[in-house]
C-alpha cells in the first residue's frame, strides 16, 4: 500500500522583505525572474501601509453594490469553471462570512479582471507601481470563504500573488514535474490542469505523482508570492481570504516540460495567430 504523504523538498521557498528589495534599487521583476523559483516577499504593508485596509468591509464599501459573477462548484475544489452565479457583492459577502458559508453551495469570487470590472480598485493595489510598465498584464481579484481550493494547475505567465486579507496555503511543484502529475491532454480545453489533489493524494489512481516533490507554504496577509510561469500550484483558503494577483507578460518560449506540454496547442493555434497578426499589420 502506497503512503499518502507528499514528498516535500527539504528547503523552503526563499523569502525577502519588500523593503529589502526596494532598498537594493533592483528591477523587482527581473530579480524574481532570474531566481527561476518562487519567492516569498514579506512585510509589504510596511512599504505600502494603505494595503492594510483590504478587508471584507473595504470591498463592500468600494464595490458592494456591483453585480459580480462568482464561480460555483459541487465541492470546495474549483478545478473547472462551472456555471457562474450573478450576485450583488454585498450579498455574496454576507453569504461567505456567515456561520455556514456553503449553505447555498460552494461559491468563489475568483479571477475577476479588476481593470474591467472594478476600476475603482486599481489605485489601491500600489505594488504594481514597482513593476515595469511594459511587463504589466491583467490584475485579478480573489475573494472567498475558508475551505475554497483552486485545483492543481500551472499558468503560462509569471504571477505576483498578493495576500491582502486572511491566509492561504500553497502547494507547488516545478515545471519538470509535469510528466509525473498526470496533466490533461495538451489539446484539451484546459490542458494546464491535473486532477491529482496533493491535499488528498491518491497514488493508486495517479501513481507517477509519487515521484514528485512539493513545496508547502502558508501565506500570511501582507505578503506576496512570486510564481514563475509553468510552476504547478494548488491553493487553499485557510480562512476568509482576499487576494489580488498581477500577471506579467512572459515569453511562451521556455525550456521545461511545462512549456513542452503546451507546444501542441501552440502549434495548432499558430495559423490563427499569424492570420490575426497580418490582418492587424496591413489593415
């Protein structure tokens, strides 16, 4: 019988305070990229004290009357995006902060584009001012109850994930774990997903995952986790949680198994990409 315990790296994720980064006067994005591993950036509220105001009441005051789309799931693990539910943010906030937040089903306000949906929040993020303007991508808002989990997946862009309220647990593994994490087909609708759950590892169903090493981190409020592109991660809310992530424009050309996994999809979409580029160039 296989053990159901994860194989963890002996070393922890490297960490540094935001003030230390600012004092070195480095390009923070370039500094993080060169590490080629996740980096835990702490004490961000000491540089930007206004970030301490992020809390449920802050969102209710800022965007409480907005109609938002929240994801639903039959369990507390959000792997695929299910039929979204439209709800007023104040009502959603009441539901997830009640004594029984899942009484009406599992709900998660996740991956909502701040620039498009909540422009009033753009000036309240602050950390993006330290990143190169030409590298800045979308900014997403995450707000959900204790127990919500984003299933194991990777992203093809670099990510600065800001934990502003509450605590999250991150389980991560490097891109070269891809072959052993039983990812979905490269040509499926969402290839960057594995159905292996490192919180409840089933090594009988996913035997190759036994070979994989993981990093395990609990993010506290007032911190940022830099996640390089193609790193696998599963994220659990350990309490009511508010987070903002900042995507950075990242080259798709990477020499790792994560990037290789997406290569068939990239090749398949290449004719459409070329056609779109030529149409824009000569219109």
